[in-house]
């Protein structure tokens, strides 16, 4: 019984990492489509989101099956509960990558505009956060997960400064106001994606240490 449960947990870990790989690829391609003004690649990202949604459902069903059949306790229960939450966060990051791809298609049909430096800085930070959160999950590395949580502050600060930068660009280039508003949307999507990556990192810490990172003083009974 214990061996069977371990096999199911190992299978579940492989499944969630497959979802993570797809999400990582879609986010990478979404921001590349934006920077390259590549509507074909953007369409591929949007289509790929359906596969992520399908995998999310399959992982959730795996988790529920393990809970029903094996009634795990202690660290195994923490792991499965955390995977359920991580699965949801990965699906939401996939949605946000698709949203970025939609903005890429729209912007590719308009004249090129100046992109604030905050956007590529946010992209680099978010891609690093996603990679590190998934690496932390694979290695069950609470320290690496904690670094992801701390990196979220940088993304928040970059996003907060976007409005002022875009206002300055609109004053000098009012004809492209719609494009600049879409860049603000891209910034918001990246900021939200970083929040979901922080959630993943917090769940890794919970798996490893049994500690709720959002409320460090609390521990499960």
C-alpha cells in the first residue's frame, strides 16, 4: 500500500512538472511574440493554452484519486494539497501568457512604439522566478523557493513605475495612446504572473517545512 502510494506520488510529481514545462514554454513564446511583433508565434501560444488547461484537469483528477484511495497523512498529504494549489497557479500563469500573446497580436497590427525598459526587466525577472520556482519544486529546496518570494518585490516596483513612464510617452506620442495602454496591460499580466509564481514558491516551502510562508508564525497541527 505504501509503495503504491509512493508510485502515485512520483507519477504526480512528473505530471506537475510537465505542466510547468508547458507553462514555461508558453510564457517564453508569449513575450518573444511581443518583442518580435510575431503574430504567428502569438497564435501558437494561445492555442497551446488549451493543452495546459487539459493537463491541469488531469493533474487535479490524479490528486483527488490519491486522496480518495490512499487517504494520505503528514508529509504526503501536504504534498498533494500543495500540488493541487500549484496546479491551479500554473494554469493561471498559462492564461496570462495567452493574454500577453493576445496583446502581441494587437500591437503587431499597429505602428511600433517605444517600449519602456521596465517591460524587458519584468520579463527577465518573471522568467527567472518561474524557472526557480519549478527548480525549487523538483529539488524540494525551501531556500530557493524563498528567493522567489523575495524577487516578487522587484516586479511589483517595476509595475508600479510603469504608469508614470507610459504617461510621459503618451504626452510625446499621443497618436499611439491605445498601444501604450496595451503595454500597461502587459505589465499588469507580468505582475500577476509573478504573484502566482510566489504562490508556488510558498507552497514548496509548506511542503518542505510544514510552514505557511504567508504567516510564518503558524504551523499545521
